[in-house]
C-alpha cells in the first residue's frame, strides 16, 4: 500500500512537471505602461543604469526600439487602452482621458460611472465604457475567473483599463487624500492595501518627502552648466491642494507604486498558488515634470529615468523572490507620445500667439448668424472639437453640412489655426493627417468639426474659470517596448512596430485569445 501511494504521488509530480513543460506558460504576467518613455533617453543613459532594470530588459528580452501608435493627440488613458485592447482610440471607447458629455455640456472622464461607488474616494469609475476586451479580460476568461488580476497606478482610468472588465481590482492614488482607492465594480480592496491606508498613509508621510537628485548633478550626462550648479529640490506640502497630483507625477509616485506592487506579490501570493496565471499591471510615469520653476525639466527627467531603473530592479528582484526566476513574463511599453510643450519666454522671439477659445466661439457664432440668420450655432468648443447645436439648425431648416462647411472655411483663416476638418473628412481620409485623425477620433463622441493649431501658439480654454492654457508643440519620439518571457530569445527589433501588435503578441506568448477588437497580427519573435 505504501509503495502504491508513493507511486501515485510520484506520478502526480511527473504529470505536473510535464504539464509545466508542455504548456510553457508563466505563472505570473506583469504588464507595465510607462507614460512618455523615450528610446533615446534609455539608450543614452544605459551606462548609468544598474544591471537589474532597463539593462536587463535590453539584454535579456525582446527590445523594440520604435513602437508607432500612428494616432494624434495621445494621452496616458488612450494609449493604455490601445496597448491593452490592440485597437485604435476610434474604437476602444477611450479616445482621450476626457470626453465631451452632450447632456452635461462639459468634459468628463472617459470612464466616469455614477452607478459605481468609490472605496477610499468619492470618485466613481468603471470600465463599462471601454468597448473592447483587454489582455486582462482574456486572461481572466482563460483561467475561468480564478486568477488574480490587479492594476496599480497614480491614475484611476489607467488602472481601470489595465485591470479590464473582469479583473480582481484596479487601484490608484486618490488625488484628494493620498489614499489608495478603488471602486465597487471590482472585488473589495485587498486587506494589505486597506491597512496601508491606515498604518502608512501618504497623508501622514507627504510633508516629510522631498525629491532631490539621486546622483550629483555634475554626474548627470548632457546637462548644461547652469542646471548642475543649482540642484533641484521639490517638496510636497499638504497645504497644496494639488500635492498628491504632483506626488504621483514624480519619481516618488513611481516608488509608491513599486512598494504596493511588492506588497501584492508577497501578501496575495500572486503567481505562487493555484494553477491559473495571475496578472499584475503597473502604471509608471516618465513625463516631463511640469512643476519646475524655469520650464527646463531636463535634470528632473534624467533623474526620473535613473530612479525608475532602480524601481524596476526592485520589482524584478521581488518577482524572483516570491514567484521564482523563470516563472514570470514581463512586458513593458511606452505610451508613445511626449508632451514637453512649455510657453517660451518672449525674449526668444519664437513665432506664436494666444488662441482664445471663448473669442473664437463668439466670432464663429457671429459669422454664422450673419450668413444663416441669428442663432447660437456652436454648442461647445472643447479640446479641438466643435459641437454644433443641431436642434437650432433644424429649427431654422438649415443644412448641417453647409453650416459646418462655412464654419470650417471661417476657422481655417483664423490666426493660430493650422487646419480644420469636418467629421466627413476624417471618416473618409484623403491625406496622412486625416488618416491619423480617423484612427484617433471616436465618431460617437467627437465633434462635427475638429481644429488643429500651429506649433508655437498657446490655446487658452477660457470658457470656464479658471482658464486652461495648453502650448502647442509637435514632438515625435521613438517609443520603446520590451517583452521578457521564458522561452523567448533576447533580440533587438529596430524596424517600426505597430503598437496594436503588442497585445496579440503578448496573448500569443501566453497561449490565450487576442482581445476581441485587436487589429494586428502578433509579431514573429525568435524562440
């Protein structure tokens, strides 16, 4: 009898090992989205990095040097939705972080949902308006809903997108009180994170934090002398109503995300129990720190890369410790854009000016009233989109196409306007720019007319108080991505990779279905 039991146990162990060998699937997937990460900075600073962060990804993983998102006006939310669905913003339901609400007549978060309740926050979000399945959803379906799928970020919508519809939880840093927050769409917040909100809350620590260079400024490569002689120093005061936003957009926010991620790996035993694949998704930032006093954030940006390299090293060490080397797959991607626009001082005499949204709306209404009769034709002018009052146009028995065409001709002649496109132009593109807009703009939430502005100008949205200023600058960059997976050979891909191919490629390595709206085939990687 003893021999029989021993034989059975040995057989089970053999079958388990065989199953692991046959499937070749990792026990944990870690998805990392780094807002505004640039290839040139990673390659320029690689000799200053340690061995466990970016250099590990470059040497041991698939390193894609040029990931092309192909669309206009990306932000962290729309880019993350692209990466996780494999589809363009025109179809994901998240064309931008803010979309125009026709009923409320204002811009609202794309994933706002009043039907859900916040946990440690008064904000309400859900992934319901994300129209397509994500990698996280497909992994949940593959594991019959038994796997743990969590997402952590400083931004609620990014966490929501990464966790997907079927995830266990999306957590973010509440920009009002600094607590880690979630929503009732998902499971209750893990006890480890709830306890952190009480025992080690950001609000109790924020006044003691400061961000200074992690290395001597003179050792930072590529900085002009005036940036090394006066090292930066950023503090975080609770008296500042935006303190948690400033914190989340700094490298200290990245450190907080890593700390909580390690708590999840350890406390939830992610990737170390059960037979399904668990998934941990993280949102980091390498965006230019817009709170510098002189508008020159090169020193802060360099330090952000050096610090994130260390955070990645800490994360990878924790994965090896709690999950086991070779048992995890990691994929990392930039969001594919770079917003370094600042208002240049007048002494440099860069051509430009200010474009007032309020004034443009008023002039356009006056022009259309002169042509078609007195009325308030423009309902809203938000984020480049112009929405017309269709009811007023119908009551005057006017042709909407003709009114929009007249408006386009008028706006195209205004100072600061680069071009204006009707929705018909965008849906039937005839130029490369119109094709970019077709992939970017959701016809269901976009305006009747879309306006682009000249670089060097500053768009002032002064319809509400306080007004919002947005400098216009085009900054094309090389955006990197990495895949570090067992059984996938280290390789560098210098040819352009479509961003929509990343989700199908990750799905292929995991042997799960691609998201249901993915538009590209998986990459053919060396094995």
